[in-house]
């Protein structure tokens, strides 16, 4: 509890920002000490935020520099947001950014008065408290500020600290984009089930429940993924027959996943300039 800041400014309350906010409130951060800026919110999410007791403001005018400023806007909005927010990030402010493709150098250039910067890459399961976030500290981040970032970013799931910012692009390709790969696996498995003769709605229900259950088993079990896979696989059985296709090193899932992750990483590098 002691690592939580005395006050916090959240810029951007979309799906990820709102998920993080829920995590902070669950940790015990007083909503009266949280200020949120997001002019683009529609009435329903705005009312939901107001019901939680946080302070909603239309602009940063008259705000004093907070101990923590969390940027959860879309990356393309950084330049316009920085024009109005730069003066709010003071020498004692820890700036935490979850903007994809925006480096610590980008952030320091736009918030030159900010005392310290942490760059993070969460993923969408944060919305149910099961996200995974990778983060890296910029220069001048104190032990106290790192502990604060640890508490705030870890409020929505697992947190992994990186020693090298260049790893963020690979993180983006694996865990940042990874939920989409899993969702597509459900789509592909359901389509394959329909092709095998199942009614399409039933195939989708089976595929979805299978991935949900397998994910929960992986979460709860102390065994690694390879062992859990082996536990399902009887020699010369049906699963083994399928895995002979999926694990083929020339046309199976391993080379396809390497290609997919490499493509996502290349795009992350391009977006970061």
C-alpha cells in the first residue's frame, strides 16, 4: 500500500485506461485522489467513471504536477496531448506511458520537465485482471518511483521488468499482440470443427470453451506448457496425430508463429520510427 502515490493523473480512459483504473481502485487507491482527462469519452463511460468517484476534468488547466502521470491515450494523440500536458509533468512527476511505439526518448522530448519516465506494454486481458505487462525504466527513476510503477502496473496482472528498452518491440509482438493470436486460434479451431462435420455454433462453443479451459489449467498448474501438452497426448492417439501436423518444423505452427511474431516485431520497429 505504501508504494501507491498520494495522487495520480490518468490521461485516457479507454479500455486499457479504465482497466488499469479498476485495478488501482481494487488496490485501495482513493478515487478522490485520481484525476482523469479524456475529452473523447461518450456519456456512458463518463458516467461510469463519475460513479467510481474519480475527478473528471476537461483539460489540464490549473492542475498542479502530480506524483504520477499515466498516459493511456492512442499513440497518434501524443503530440497534441503533450502540447497541453507538458507543463503538468513536473520534476517530481513519474510519467508512465503505455503508448505503443513511443520510446522513452520520444516521451522525454515531449515532456522535458518530467522527472522520470517508465515505458510499459500491457495487453487487453488486463480488463479482467489477467493481463501481462512488460516495463522498462528510463534514467532518473528512483527506487521509490519504480516501486510505485510496480504497484500500479501490476494491479492488472503479471508484470515483467526489462533491462533493455529494445526488447519492447519483441514484447509487443508476443504478449501485446498475442491475445489476438489466441482469439484467431479459436476462430480457426471452430472453422476446422465445422469442416469436420460439426454444426458451426456447436464448433464455436467447443473451441471457445476448450481454449478457456486450457488457459485456466495453464494458469493454475505448476507444470510447464510442454508437460501439459504431453499429458493430453497418448502415443499413436488422436492428439498425437494432430500434433504431428501442428508441430511440423517446415509447415506447422512453430515456423508459422516465428513468422507471425517476426512480422509484428518489424511493424513495431517501424511504428517506433
